């Protein structure tokens, strides 16, 4: 009965559809009748005829299903493997924006059910005799081929999704299997878990690897079983819906449409565009023409299905073969891991056996030693107890006697003390009353004075601010006017130069002819003195009437020093086709007479250079770039320095054991006032800080005199620095000192110098003070203060500049030997490289060289030398630092200062210091790393080698009168280095005859020719200069015999001490000794 009910159609549903068909046909008929439209009628007939054909084919298919016989069942194929039935459940959801409903399929198969099931013979005979496919259609070759093709297409579309799904399923199976195994192991084997806790990392790694391989093998086996059992299209079969669910869905939709009006139904369901009447009929006629039809080849489809089946079987076999190969590989790996574990266990057992033996032996020895120790201790303690009893009895008697005496004395003292305290209380009350009265009067007076001072200071600060604002306005106005004037002048100069060059260059040949005809007088005396090279050439620039020019090189010369340095320059020698070996006084005189002429007043060549707007713009852009870099580096340094400064200040007082009890009442008052002054000054910038009042200056003086007044019994100041460390706050004095640098006040000069002296003494006593200056903000602020004072209009005092530079040099040298890792600070080399980079960007030494600061030459050059020496010791040495340092500006300033000191002032200690520092810097310049840069400087500045030769000759002349062996030895080394730079420098050493460098070297004391430590430097230098230069040999022969050179070279050849050989070999190569011997023997 249930089956019959399922086959029957619902009468209400049937009547709805039939009536709707009839009404729609009537309406179409009326439309075509009204419009008299033939095409519409033909199109309707086309639809009706097609529907008639569809219903006839449906009747035939139903009859065919009823009369289907078992003998007509086709042979079984690979895709006909039976699977458990699958049902799809439709979930009712709210309609989405598109108006479509989403259908989701769910598998009703229980989780424990297997993929394969046994079919009993006698049960369900009808299902076996009449098999049906997944889509509930009779199984024929045609239907099976269609299903296979559809499944293959869906598999290719959803291949990635299905593969990911299978991988996730395998992972879940592995995890579940691992959990179950672990639970079984925990429940059954408890002892194994305890042993695994003591296993080492290697054992754990091996066990984990073995487990993972076992799991992988199991998963591969399971995957092979699944691949063998399941069909190729199981995942695809789940995507088809059964006929019943489709019919139910369709019936629900028809019931919903029956309730709506015709217009609403049309508006909802018509989701395609409107078309003309008869358009579909025309298309049907076009496509139904015999030309377009294709033969429906039944055999081709069957062959295609067969190919698909074979291909699927081959793919399945290939996958199973690959899985078996993987299983074999995993088993091999697992066996290797098991073998490793076995060897590991054997090693572990051996070690355990050795450890047991060792422990047993140690325990036996320990027990034996403990027993002996206990026996000796028992004996000693028994003897000690006996002695103590005797001593305690004697001491008890003595103590009893003392206690009786003390009781009597205490009673007497208590009575006397009570009387004194009563009298003292009365005196204290009287003094306190008097003090209160005096304090009240003082407080009233001080309040009045403080108010008056504050009012005066406010007036002064306002006046200063007004004056500064007015000065800034004036400066801006002046700068604007100067810039405008400069621009106008530059334009006029350029125009004038263009016009004058055209005019005067045309008449240049005429001027030369007239000059030769008229015989222009030359200053022959000056040329003779210059060619003799006996006196220092004048460095004063010529007047506008006497400016000279080299006709050969077309170079303008502005002084005698420029003239003589250009004549012996390499560029001039090349153009004149002369070698330095042929150069003499006559040749120089000939050059001066023939090639040097004076220039007219109005000649455009009289100026050495002409400024242009492009040069100004380039300088301005370089200045702005340097300024940006300066700000960036300064900010970086100060950020790191503030943190280091706080940490170092705390370490100073921790290491020196400073506590508040150490401070006296008067000194704490001074310190509090200094703190207030510093906090008030911190509101201002360093450049715009206010000036101090007289009372503030006196408090600072008193605090310094309090510290510096601490003397010991003998009156020495050895304890002054320790007292300063223990009884003061050093950081406040450092901050005040930096403010003093920027203050333009004559009242604080002595105070600042006093602070400098104290700081220099602190550098010798306290290491943390040196670190505080070097790693704190003070180092960079002192450098900025020096630059600020150099840029201002005020003149710097010698003590001020020398004190600051000497403080910085001492700090740099001291900090190098301190262990910085103890305080967790940056390394010395890194910090120093940052400071050097900042000095280069600020152009510190170029600014010093541009100012006339010869009075502080020793301090400047010593600071420069310390930095230059430390740069070469930096780890990861960068030659760019030397490029910045080895500039011609500062070197020329240093050479000029040393030349002036040796030629003008008497040869005192100050002159010796300048000379020694200059020699050290020169030797440092001529090291292996700096030699190339130094050669470039000499080529740029042709005057520098000439000035150096005159300094060497004058210093040798002075050292013969005032001997100093150490300076003389260093000077000889620098002369040897100078002579080896180029042929030009070698020639300069013997130019000037009786005033030459080698002549004064021959006049040195006899010790330098006899003692080997001086002799090896002096004679090796003379030999290197005189070799292959006859003029030098003639100069030396007048004072000493050439046999000195021959004997020295023979001694050098026979010398065996390694350090002496290395010193001489640096000047005279070992390979050229024989050639020199033959040369000097023949000479």
C-alpha cells in the first residue's frame, strides 16, 4: 500500500499544474489572435510539439523500467563497485538575497560502519536482479558511461579540496591512534615511564624517531587498505541527490507559487531578459538544419568510457605501488633507529658500571677518613675541656673582684653627672632664647635683602634680553646688507674680469716685447739670496705692484716663499726638463731670472683666484650638510652620555663610601646654594645663559676654598682631592664649569682657572672622574664651548684654552688604561671613534688653524697628537679618519708655528716642547698607514717641504748650542723619514751648502759619532742622503772624513744584534750596502 501511495500524484498539485497550463495556453492564444501574430503561433506550436515528444519518451522509459529483465544486465565494470547507500537531507534555511536555497547533504552512515558489506544470497533478491545506479536509473552501458564521465569531471574540478580533506583525515587518525597507544602504555607499564624520565636527549630523540616511523608505517598501511577497498568515485557519489528529495523540493516550491498572484510569480521567476516573439523558433530552425546535426555515435561513447575505466585502474595501481615503496623505506629507517638505540644502551650500561665501581671506592675511602677524623676530634675536645675548666675558675675570681670595684666607682660618677646636667640645662635654655631673638632679626633682614636682589636680578636679566634681541636684529640687518652688497660686487667683478681679460690678453705679447726691449730691471739681489737657500724666505705677501708670475707654468706667486717653493716644485721641474740630481744654485738662479716676472697692476692674472656664485653655493650646501650631520651626531652622543653619567655618579659615591654624615653643616649650605644656581641656569641654553651675581660667585669660592683648605699636619695638599671626592658632589662643579666656559664675564676667570687646576688633579687621583668626563656630557660640551668662544668676538686667554685642551688630553690618555667592562660602558675605541667623527664634522682643528693661536700651539698640537696616535690604535682602523685629520690646513698651521718658534724666540723649554711635539706628529704622519696621505699634502702645498727643511736646519743649529740628546735623536729620525719621501725632499736636505740640514748634522757633538745608539741613526741618515748625490758628499767632506761612512757600513754588515739591524734596515736596505761601500770608497 505504501508503494502505491508513493506512486500516486497529489490531486490538488495535479489540478494546479493542469489549470495553469490551460490558462497560459488560452492567454497566449488570445494575444496572438488580437495582434494577428503568426510567429507567436508557430513558437507556441513548437513548444507544444516538444512537450508531446517528451511525454511520449517518458511513457516509453516507464514501460521499459517495468519490463526490465535480468538477462539484459551488462557486465560489471570498475566503477560499479557497490557502496553503502547514502541519503541527503535538505536543511531549510532562510532565503538569501538571490532567492535561491542552499542544500547540504549529510551522510547517515554510522561512524563504526565499514565501507564494504557482505550481501546475502537469499535476501533482497530483487535488488540483485535489478541493480540501479547512484542516480536511481536502470544500469545500462549508456547510463554508466554518462555517470563515469560526470564523476571524472567532478573529480578534476574538486581535486585539491578532496586531497586536502584526505590529508586532514589521515592526520586525525594518526593523533587518535597515538593517544590510544599512550593511554595503554601509561596504564600497563608504569616502570617504563619512570625510566624515560632519566633518559638523555639522544635516547629521547631516537625513541621519538622510532615512534614517528611506526606511526607513519601504520598510516601508510591504512591508506593502502582504504585505497584497495574504496572505489575511485566514492567522494563523487556523495554529490548526487536522490529523486525523492528533488521531487519534494519541487512540490514545496509549486505550493508556494500557487499562493501568489500571476504578476508576482512572473516578477519572481522570470530572471532572464524579455525576448521578441518568434526569436526562439528562428534559432531552432537555424540549429536544426541537417548541416548542423552530428551523428549520435553509440560505439564511440562506449570506447571512451572503456578508456576512462582503464585509466582509472592504472592510476589506482600506481598509487598503491608508491605506497608500498614508502612502507619499505620507512621499515629500513626504523631498523636503523633500533640498531642505534641498542648501541646507545650498551654504552650507557658500560658507563653506569664504571660509575658504580668509582662510587663504591670513594665511599670506602670517605668512611675511613671520617672515622680517623672523629677519633682525633674526641681526643682534642677532651683535652680542651679540661684546660677551659681551670681557666674559667681563675677568671671568675678576678671578675668578681673587678665587679665590686666598678660598682663603687659608678655610684660616685652618677652623682657627679646629675649635678653637671642640671647646670648644663639652665645654660642651654639661656643660649637658645638669645639665638632665637638673633635669628628673628637676621631672617627679617635677609628677606628684605633677598627681595632687593631678586628685583635687581630681574631688571638685569630683562636688560640683557633686550640687548641680545637688539644685537640679533642688528646682526640680521648687517648680514642682509652684506649679502646684497656681496652679490652686486661679485657681478661687477665678473663683468670687469671678462672685459679686462679680453683687452689685456691681446696686448700681452706687445708688453713682453717692450719689456725685453726696454730691459726691465729685476731685483737681482733677492734672486741671489733665494737661489743660495741660506736665509729663510720672506712669507710676507707682495704689494700690488710686485706680484710675480711664472711664465713657464702660468702660475701667480704672492711671496718669496711661494717663488722658491714653486721653482723647486715637481710640476715646474717637469716642464723645464730638469732632474733633481742636476739642480744647483746656478740652475735655481737661472730659473728665477728667466721664468719669474712681475705682473702689471691692472692685469687680470694678478689675482690667484676669483670667487663665483657656484663656489658660494657649493660652500653653502657643504656647510648645511655638515650642520645636519653635526646635530645628528651630537644628539646621539648626548642621549648615551646622560645615561652613562648618572650611573657613573652613583658609582663614585658608592666606591668612595660617601654618606650624608661626612658633610659638615657649613659645607652642605654651600652645596645646596650651588644646586639652586645650577637648577636656575639649566633653564637657559649654554649660549644664552645669564651672568652670576656677586653673592653666587662668593658662595662658589667659599665652597672651593673649604675643599682646597684641607691640609694635613705637614701643610701638604695631598688630602685635598680625597676630601673633594668624599665631601662634595663633583657633578655640580662640572656643570658649573661648563656654564663658566660660555659666560663672558671677567669676574669668574680666576674661579674657572681654579676649577681647572682641581679637575687636573682629580684626573690623577680618581679614575671614575676621568670616566665621568669622557663618557658623560662634559667632553662634547667643552669642545662646543671652545668653538663658541673662538667664533665670538672676544679674545681667548692662553690659560683658558691650554687648561681645557690639557684636561681633555689627560682624560683621553687615562681612560685608555681603565677596564670599562666593570661599569658596563661602551668600549673605549668605539666611543673615541664617535668623538673623532664629531670633531671632523665640526672642523675643529681647521677652526683652530684659521685663528691666530700661536700662544697655545703646544696644547693644541699635543691634543692633536694624542688623538692621531689613538686613531691608529682603534680596532677596525678606518683610513677615512686619517683623511679628515691629514688636512693641509692644520699641518701648515703647525709648521708655521714651529718655524716661528725656532727662528724668533730664544730656545727655552717652551720652544723645546713645541719642537718635540712637532717631531712626534711628523713621525706619526710618516708611518706606513699615513705616508700616502702625507705625500698628497706635500703635492698640494709646495711651501710645506721648504718650511720643514728650514725648521730642521734651525733646530739642529740650536741643538748644537743647547744639547738635548732625546730631542736630537727624534729629530734625526724625522730627517731620515723626510729624505725618503721623494727626490725633492732628499735634495732639500743638502740645499743651502753651509746652512743645509746635513751640514748642521755634521756639527753635532762627538757622542753622536762615537756612541752606537746615536751613531746608527746619524750616520745611516747621512749615508742615505749622500748616496748618489755629489753635492751632498762635498758638503760633508769639508767637516768629516768619508771613511766614517765606509767604517759604519762595514760595521752594519757585520752587526748581529737584531734590534739595531732593524733600525738601520728601515733607513738603509740590506741589499744596497755593497753598492754604497763601493760608491763611498771611490768618492
